[in-house]
C-alpha cells in the first residue's frame, strides 16, 4: 500500500491506498444533484492525459482519492467557490496541517463526483509493499457489482452516460464512417441512438456485440465487441480471434451481460381487487438516453483515427451543437 506525503514537510496526508485504474467517469459533470464518491476507499488512480485549461483538479499526474482517505489537511474556505460545494476551479483548497502548503483539491459541488486530487507538485508518493492485482476475469462479478442504467428517481445513471460516451467514440472510430448495426433492446436505447445520429444509414458494415468472460466468442470477424475493462488493473478483456474490441466500464458491462436485454416495462392492467402491491414499480427513465458529451469528445480526440477528416468533422459538429444533438 502507498501513502502520499507533503512535498514541503514530509507529513503524511493520506491513508494507505492501492493504485487502481482511473474510472472513465472521473471528472465527469452530470446534472445538478449531489453525486456519490468517485473512488472506493483505500484506492487511488492517476490522470495522465488532461486538457488542463478546462479541467478542475490539478495538472497531469494528479492522483485522485476518496475524500475520506485524506489525512492531516485543513480546508481553505476562500478557495471553495461553487454552487453547493467546491467545484475545484479555484485551485488547491486543502493545505497541509503541519506546514500550510496547499497540497490537494477537494471537489464536491453538485453535478461533480466527490473526489480529492493530490497535486503532483505539492505531494509525493511513498510506495509501500507491492500489491498483486491480477485480472481475474472469471471472478469479475466479485471484483465489481453491476450498475443499473436508471436511478430510483427515474434519471439515467451518470456512469452509463460516461461509459456509453466513451464506447460511442470508439465505435465511430472503428466504423470507418460506414453504418453500424446495434442489436435491439437496452443496447439500442443507449448506444444505438448515437450510432444512428452520427453515422449514415444503409446496410451495416459491422455489428456491435457484447462479449467477454462467460459469453460466446464473436464468430464474425467484422464484429465490434463490447468488452469489460478490469476495474482494478485497467486491462481490457482480450477477445480471441482478432476481433476489434470496444472497452466498457465493467459495472455497465456486467449489467449488459447478465441483466435484462431491455428496460423493464410496467405491467399492463390493474391490480385485482383485494390484492395489495408489495413490490416497487419497475424503473423507467424519464427521458431518452444521452451519452456524456464531454467524455465522448475527450475520448474521440485521443484516438489515432481522430486524424481522419471525416471523424474530425463529426467531432466539430458535436462540439458546436452540444446538447441540442439527439444523442447528447
């Protein structure tokens, strides 16, 4: 386990933590409600590729932790401007309790995942003993719990917005600008909307399929296989047969692989007289699904295929059109 220390006085400023993969929904902005904690307690991840001018939290190399894993720090209230909390836009707002050096940025405003970013220029990582984190694909469901697509309030889960936004960017890049088929059901409701809006109509050249541990290996070499990313190591499931893969948040993938193929529908008709309903109504989304715009654009801009003129045109159209576009 590793710990972070203040670069100014060497005071310990974190609990022992183990490094894991950076979640695809890190730095996501979603709606205006209070969001959960981003990182699991006892873990940290490092962001290496950021466009810093627009991103709160710190420079490349910043490590993100759960707020409860910080130690020996004090909040700087004058750097905590936001709506319901701190959005991280005013720079480091946590100082070392011993020497006063600003060492980290806490983000907990509405619409942001609750997280703390340790500044790599003000903190230093002290490695502990090596921790083996094998990618145990057969036990993936023990490493990660599936996440439902719809929250109890009826809104789409933000993790689905981020995961599908990243997957959509990769599907577009692998499509070559030609039509792609998405199977009906839940996958069509979330990924299919973006594919249909951003690719031309016509006979599909490739088909999206869900693949991974415990599922059949795609037989069509033209398939685009949605496969899980291991939540701890960041390894992408190696699909046999040389099929092109599209990495997906493991919690979202598990629901697609093990859950229902479509969103639940309320039962038709009325409850018979004398019968009391004791189970909750099925969760139904209040709005059509929208992929996370920022995650989509960020992922697309980092892919090698982004050099292709047709893909850059899609990027610019979506960037300018923003949330007025159907899939975002």
